[in-house]
C-alpha cells in the first residue's frame, strides 16, 4: 500500500511543527563543553529569537515561561474598597482612578509583572495587588494599604511675638479645602528656563476652583502640603493659578523631585481601602513546588507511556509520540499566549495529559473491536478513528463546559474570579483542545504513514 | 456480560457511601483551612532548631495562641494561628530570630473569614451552573432528557461522596478544606460526566441498530464494550495523580488525593449509577 501524498505532507508538517515547538522550548542558552582526549570544544548555543517585523507591527515574543506568585514567590494583597462615602454616579470613575493610583504606588517598587485588579463581590469592591518577587510584605502593605491623606494648608498671619513659640502646625492652620481627592496627578518636569527639575501638579475641576481661591488668598504667602499630617513641602504662592495646573520649584534635584511626586501621587487615593488578605510566598518554596511538580509530572508521564506500550504495543508507541507532540505544543502555547503558570495550573496540565491519552484509548479499543470482527488492519484503523470521534467530541464538550464555568470568561461576579481556580481552568481548557488535535489528527496521520507496512 | 444484574449491589454500595458521607458531614463537619475560617498561615524555616517546642514557647511568650504546628519538610514548619497585625508579626520574627539566627520566612498568609464564605457560595453557584449546562447539552445530544438527568445525578453522587470522603479524611487524618479542594470538586464533575457520556454514546450507537430496544440488554452490551476503555483511561489518570500524591509535595497532596477519589468515583458511577438510573427511568415510563 502506498501512502497518499497529502498524508505525507501532513506527516512532515507535524514533524516540522514539533521541531519548531522543540526549539521554542529550549532554554535560551545552552552551554556545550566537549573535552575528549585532545579535543577541547566549548560553545554556547543561543535559542534563536523570534523577532518579526511586518510593516509597523513588531513582534518580539518573550519566550519565557511565566510563573504565578505561588511559584515565583512574592506578595499578594487583597483590599476591600470602602465605597460608603462615594456618590453612586462617581463610583466608576473613583474606582478607576483608585486603581490607577495604586498602580502608580506599586510602580515605585519597580516590579515588572505586578498586577492590580478590581473585582466586585456583590455590593463590595475588591482590589487585588500581586507583587511578584517582593519579600518584604510590611513595606508593601505600608506603601499601598495605608490611606495617605494629602492636605493643603494655608499660612496664617501670626503676630510677631507669637512667632517664636508657634509650631509648624500653628503657622499652617488654615485649611484650603483642597485634599488628595482633588489631585489628578503629579509629575516631574524640567523648567525650560533654569533647566532645573520641578514638580507639577494637576487638579480636577473642583480642585482647580479651590486652588484658584487658595492661591489668590495666600498670594505671596506659603501653602504647605501635608501627607498624613507630615509636611512634605511648603512652596510660596507666586501667582494666582486659575487652571488647576501648578508647579512647585525650589531646590530640587531629580531624585528629590521624583520622591515628592511619588508621595503626592500616593496621597491621592480617592477611596479608602483596607486590607483583608495578605499572602507572601518565599522564592525557595516556589522553586521547590516547581521542581516537585515537574518531577511528579515526568514520573507520571513515564508511567502512562509504559502503560500504553504494555497495553497497545505498536499503537501505544505511536500514541506516545502523539503525547510528546502534545506536550511540546502545550508548552509552546504557554510561552506564546502567555499563560501564567500556577501550581493548580501545573496540576491541570498533568491532568490533561491523562485526558490526551483518553482519546487514543477510545480509538484503539474501537480498532480492536473492528479487528476482532475480521476487518483488515487499515480499515479497522480508519473505522476506529471515525466511530470514536463521536464519543470524543461529546465527552470533551462536557469537560469544556465545566472548564468554562471555572474559567468564568465573562467575569460574572457570582462565579469564581480567583487566580488559582482560573489558572487550573486555563491549562485544562488548552489541554482539551490540544489533546483533541494530537490524539485524533496527529496520531491518525502518524499511523497512516508509519503503519503502511503493517498490512 | 450481565452487568445490570448487579444493580442491587450497586445500589447498596452507593447508598452506603452516601450515608457514610452524610453522616460524617453532619457529625464531624470539615476541618476548614484558613481559606474558609480566616486566620494566618506562616511557613517558616529554622535550620538550627531541632525541636519544634521552642517555636511554641515563642508564641506562648507573645501571647498568640497557635492553633497548629505541623512539620513541612526538613526543619520547616507550618504554623496556623489567628489574624495578627504587622507589629505582632514583627515581634514574633524578632523573637524567633533570637531562638534561631538563621530563621527565615517561606510563606505568610492572612485571610478574613468573609473570603471563604464567598468561595463556598461561588462553588455552589458553579456546580449549579455547570449541572444545568450539562443537563441541557446531554439532553440535547442524546435527544433524551433521562440521559442528561442521569448523568447529572451520577455527577452529584460523585461530588457528594468526595465531600464526604474529605470530611472523613479531615476527621481522621487532618485533611483541610481549602480553595484547591473546590477545584477538585469541579474537576470531579467533569471527569465523571466525561466517562458517563462515553458509555451513553455507545448505548446510542447500539440503539440505532435496534428497532425496539431492550434497554437492559442494550446497557449490558454497551458496558461490556466500553469497560476496558473506561478502566484503561482511569488507570492513566490515576497513574498521573498517584505520582503527584507521592512526589508532589505537601501543599498539593490532599488536592491530588481529592482528585484521585473523584476520578475513581467517576469511573464507578458511570456504570453503577448513571446507567441504572437511565434504566429505572425507562422502566417507569413504559408502565
């Protein structure tokens, strides 16, 4: 029997695809050292980077596996947002700007993959902050969790004899009504004339009005800015500012200007928040989990492969090749999408390996039946794949339904939104689709090519 | 082979398991992890400390009641206690540093009790939602409502037994109910239905060849044809999970055990619960 041309083409495509996946899954650097008698050869191979440039579209995928907090280590904080004092119509904007402010605060840490997410639980609003790699929970909680209160106080006129005994708080005792909720943002700017750094402030419309009043009232006097009752700066008002945009200049260098902006931004929390959950996972624990999970996965995989060969012989061997292709494609997709791997995610992956084999078992049992009924091997194979397809389709649709309920793609608030359960659902979901592809399409074509002599 | 003659036996096994589960759930309840009860978990490493009683003494000194100390690897301990604030934690750290200079923190979690209740509510919502979706899907695919209902009932049977088993394991071996367990229940749902649908599918196929089907005979033939597949398939998943139980480490051991119980239950229930239920349904309708 000859193999049709299309089958051969599919066969080579599968091989090519597997090879590409294999390359993507290589570590980014592979040092090779050869020392054998007189040969001394050392070379470090680098994984090719997959840079594409099509027109203005730049693709430079970072092909590293991403690990979630439970594996990489880090801190995760969940805050409850106190919305009791906010007006209902302002709430969406207040929440968004809260999120933005927290993100700015988090960025002070300089963590690349931090994430800030809002979620809703019935009437409650939650804010989840993930800080991978952070090992100092206290400073994180302090920076993010404490509702810093920003106030603007005008300088009072104090009689000359009282000046000596007056404290700072006596001097700046006139509340301008401005506070952190009026500040939209603060940034570092460079003065075009003096080329010295200064700090710019931008107020919202209500804040702009108050600021105009304050600047006219305290013209040529000072306004102190307090962060949690601690004065951080007290610039002299030089002009009346009507548009809500102000700059503070003075003896700033870039560093102190940046520090002041950070403090000002940190003070501008529109809604109070309080912490309800904190998690910290050390990096060593995470590494331990990864290595244990990977070891368990490999041992399990080896056992499954032995089981398949023991049960189905040559067919099992082909199914195992399909399984390896399955593993390669899955890992490649984890890198490309990218999927953030958590421990439940690894479990989902391990479980989906079991399910990938299921399609093959269904098919092979079907083939055996047909062979028992006296069909020739090749015909039995095609019938087996055809008949088993119905069962595979229905059974996997059911798994997809549950995985979707777990993944909760529409973010329904009555269903789970936690990263743990979702991490599991996403790997399970991916696993089902890829396993249908490898278990049915790949093994079928491998069998068509490899088993041509078997008739 | 006449599997259906074992129906009384299946009924006896299933009702015993369900009764034991219900008994354990109501009598002993669960051992909730901090995911459900609220509290703190602290995993620490004390390389120079051979005796965990010193840790207990530190906690006693600070007047923070420890609810449990369990070893988690080589000179690593998992401590559980009520919620503490940052100042309390700091003084604990300092006190522990005095006992062991190389003391280090591996993991620290605190959780308010509200999150656990939410999780429970959401899990029930997820079970109801997926039950309804599966009922509709299977009912439509097999053009027979009794198939959908039986599959869903078998699936609920499995999750009830799994929950019961965890109540028992919690009572006797200290297994805790945590958010991973929720994932395990939902996986059991899908694994159970997966298996049931394959058997149903075979019944549907065989039925096409019969004009007036004898349902019992049909069921027996279908089961005989798929039982090897069912067994082999479960074996592969069991092999994967067993390696996870043995090699996967402390934090996910109970999770893997829960999945293991779920998978075994799911394989059993498609033959022993779902099919008999369909037959029961058919018999009733014929009368």
